[in-house]
C-alpha cells in the first residue's frame, strides 16, 4: 500500500480542462481541446461496417481501463546518470539531439547548441509552446485534424506533450534526432509528433515507442516537408505486447520534396495505424516503408493512403511482414490519383511471410485513379517459407531454426537496405533475430 | 582415417513413386567416382536422398558413412559429418548474402555453434549474439582467399544467394560453398551442365583442387565432357534407378562411343553380369 492520495484521473471532459489548467495553456489551445472532445463524443465508436475497421475488432478495449498520467517522473541532466537501458538506447545512435519523454514529461533532453544558433528548434512541444507559440499554433493539427477519426479526436482532447522539430531553410543536419517515448503501465498516453522541414532543409528523426504495459498509446504525427526539403522519419513501435496502440500519421510533401518514412510495428497487443502521404505540389516524392512481425495473438493493422493530388509526383510503398503463432495482420492501402494529377508514378507492395499454420495476413491493396496519364502498380503476396529454401540451407549445415531465421532476415532485407541510419538498422535486425528466436 | 560413403541396395520413393530401385555405390575420400546416366534415371534423387531431403522416403537399404547409417540424421547433421551436395538447381534465396550465410554455415559445420552451446550449458552463462560464429576477420580473410584460389569473383560475397545468378554463376557459387565447407564427401549434381568452356574449366579446376586436398567426389553427369578435365577413379552407369555398370575411366569412353542406347539394349546382360560378379 502506498500512502499517496492521488485521485484516479479518468478520461472525461473534466480531465480535458484539467490539462489545460495545469499547463496554463493559451486560449486557442484550450478551445482546440474542447472542440476535439466534442468531436470525440460526437463520433461513434468504430464498427466493422466501416471499411477501415472490417478486419480489426476492439473487443476487450474499454477507455475506462486506462488512467491519465499523473505521476511526476525523475529527470536527468546528464546522459551518464540515465538508467542503463535508456543510456544504451541513446548511445546506439550518434545523434544531433535527444529527447526522452515519459508519459509526456521530459525525462532527459540534449541538443547541440550550434544547431540552435543556426535556427534549428528541437524540443518537446510543451516547451515550444512557451518559446515558439506561433509556430506551434500554425502547424498543430494543420495536417492531421481532430475530426480525422475518433482516436485522433481523443488525442487532441487529451495530449500532454510530444516532440517538435523545426528545420530552417537550406540547412541539412546529417545526424539523426532521437526521441524516446516511454509510457507507464496502465496509462493512456497521447504522444504528438510535429516535424517541420522548411524549404530545402534535410533531417532524420528516429522515434522509439516503449512500454505501455496494459496501457494505451494514441499518437498522432504530422510531418511537413516543404519545397525541396528532405525529411526522413523512422518510427519504431516497441510497445509492450499488452498495449493497445492507435496511431494517426500524416506527412505532406511540397514541390520537389522528398519524404521518407519507416514504420516498424513490433509491439502492442493490437495496433491500428493510419499512414497518409499527401503529395501537394508537383515533383514531390514519398517513400513509405513498413515492417511488422507479430507473434502469439498480436494483431497489427496498417492502413495507408498515397494521395496524389497534383501532377508529376512519385510515391513508393513497401510493407513487409512475417507472422508467427496465432498472429494476425491487416494491410489496407490505397493509391489515390486525383483528377488532373497526370504523370503520377505510384507503387505499392505488401509482402507477407507466414511462419505458422495459425497465422493469417490479410492484404487489401487498392487503386483509385481519376487521371489518364499515370503509372500505378500495386501487389500483395502471402507465402509460407519455402521448404526448398530450408533444405538448401540445412544441407549446408544450418539447423532448421537458423535456416528459417536467415530466410526471414533475408525477406526483410529489402526494407532494411533502405533504412538510412546504421544504428537503426542494427536495432531492427536485432529485433527480427530476437523474434525468430536465437538458439 | 579415410572417410567412406556407402550406398547399399537403396530403394527410395518420392510422392509414392519408387525412383531408386536398389542402388549400390561407394565413394572414398580422395577419389572421384563419376556417375553417368540419362535424364530422368534418378541421379538427382540419389543426391537428395544422400543429403537427407525430407520429401524422399527410403524404402529399403542403407547409406553408411564410415560404416554407420546416416538415415536417421537430419540434413544439417549429415553436413556436419562432412557430406555436401552441390545442387543441380540451386535455389535463389533473396536477401541472404553469400557472406552471411557462409559464415553461419562454416560456424555450424566446424563446431563453433556446438562448442558455444556446450559452454553455455556448462557455465549457465549466456554468450553474446555472434559469439557462436567464426570471428569476422578470420572468416573474411578465408573467404577472400578462397574466392581468389577458386576463381570466384569477390563480388559474390555481397550478392544474395543465387538471386539473379546466371547458370554458370550458380555452379561457381556451389563450388565456392564446397571450398569453404571442406566436406569429406561431395555429391556434385551436374555441376558441369549449362557451362561454357571457361566456366567448365573453373568448376573442374575447383573440384580437382579439393580432391587433391582430400575430398571424395561423386561426380554426377550427363555428358562425358567434364571427364576431360576431372579424371575419375571409377565410373558407374546409372539407369532407371540402378547402377548397371561400374568400372574404370574406360567405361566413360565406351559410353561416349556407344551412347545410352547401347546400355538399354544390353540391360539384361549387364544386370546378369552384376549378379554373377
Ligand atoms: N515429386 C515427384 N513425384 C513423382 N515423380 C518425380 C518427382 N520428382 C521427380 N520425379 C521423377 O523421378 C525421376 C528421376 O528424377 P531425377 O532424380 O531428377 O533424375 P535425373 O537427375 O537422373 O535426371 C524422374 O522420372 C522424375 O520425373
Ligand atoms: Mg538431375
């Protein structure tokens, strides 16, 4: 028994107001929260009659089961004093800045001064509201609105903090920015990611989602890739396998801009992830990569949208998943070419490798094309590990297990090859090896 | 000790159809035993059964390695004993590089893995991932040296296993694997087919080097051509799931001259001779 007399804060309109009060938020933000709450209340819970929810059920999910974050967290000024696992996580990547958040509180923050002098802003959103309110006001919810879906609405009503990166014009930062998003057990967490790449800037950001045992993660991300900018966003979802995970992500690409994203969905009991790419100006290019490897009874659902609104844009999507035990995956994707978006070149591919008789992968690629001079290709595959591959490797002395591991790693190689940060690639490889099982 | 692989009255079936109908054959370390036979006679089946392909069912007979049956061993256990099969049609495995795969295979066959596992069991302590592998530097050097010695382009190391390889490249890749794994007995299933003369020389040269190092080879071939480069100690003729004739190099010459048609015509004589002898 603890002697704490904390009142369990549950999800309600009172909680929405309490957050605004606690952080003494500007009026526009308070109003946005309340409007989002109204949206949330007004929107019905998903049913399988909606196309996006046909294959993913929320059986057993109850909002009342989760608390809002309350506890104060320990903070650290020095990387050396961080708990070992966090320090190791940061040390794996040579970064230009690092931010660790726990349930929305800043645990640790470091950032290269020389970059700040060049105009780069890298901080938590809460701090940025104090220092750069206008920038936040202009960009927050500008890409992913609160009425996007019920979970986005809930997010905008209850979010506490997140990561903010602003890249000024004509600046390239080679080293990645790193964010660790830690979530306590039983808590509902609403991490927001806001990345702004101004004209001709380039940045890499790596975000790791960790924890959330018996909890819920309801995140939203918005990435603005303005004219000729190059933004690389790597999202590693390593949540506990008892967590519910909802994520609404959207990125825009301006004229001749390049947006690249990797979504690695390892953890969670159930994940429903929407990823939208908005090609808004001619010459934009978007690349969406995805990895997943559910096991036991994990359920991983990705719903992607490649939105070609204007001519001469290209997009390239590759999602690869291996499934073991009783796991289930859903991939639903749409390439949408709007009227007049001529010379669109869009590609979409989803491959699944099935490792167990009880696992199942559903793949529903789709095209909706309203222009005539376009090239759009899509495809989906689902296959078991070929016995001929296993025999070939075993005939060279590999055990069955090692053979399967090599084949699975080889299957993911096509995506791993395209991961721009070596430290991230190593982490992904290690996670895959761990999931296949090392002898 | 010189390793010996003996196939004794081997009957085997695939999908319920008997393909091998009583094969008798001996392969000794340091010797080349050529096995010649027409298409569809069951040569590849023999290779698969020796390597332990799970799809094939042994109905009768035995396969002995140094006097002990290997029929109950899995393919990897057979590989660890020193048995190697160079595939007629090597499969392409996307994303798995030659270097990574060979490092794992070499580590397994040379006992690195087993030693680490024993050590972990004995001490109760975990070893870090990768410690079950031959050290990277040592492996790389050996791989580069082997590629040079066997005329395999160094770019192979980074390429994916047989993925997008030409027929000739696949066969060179099999020789490279064999050279790295250093088996005692290798079954080479049509390692000569589909090769131009230069590639054939490279493959034959590789086999000769390994035989000189002490490897025994069962050289399965459809044509006499490779025997101009690799001198067999014994030649067996394979027909309809059986060895119908075994002799010295002169058997290959006779076959070249008279063709498989002659074998078919004289099948009964050959079989009765075998029984008589
Ligand atoms: N899965 C199978 N089911 C039935 N027959 C098969 C199967 N695989 C191979 N065979 C048959 O086995 C025979 C021997 O094939 P194979 O060993 O490949 O001969 P070779 O290598 O001498 O050309 C052939 O007649 C072939 O059709
Ligand atoms: Mg054959």
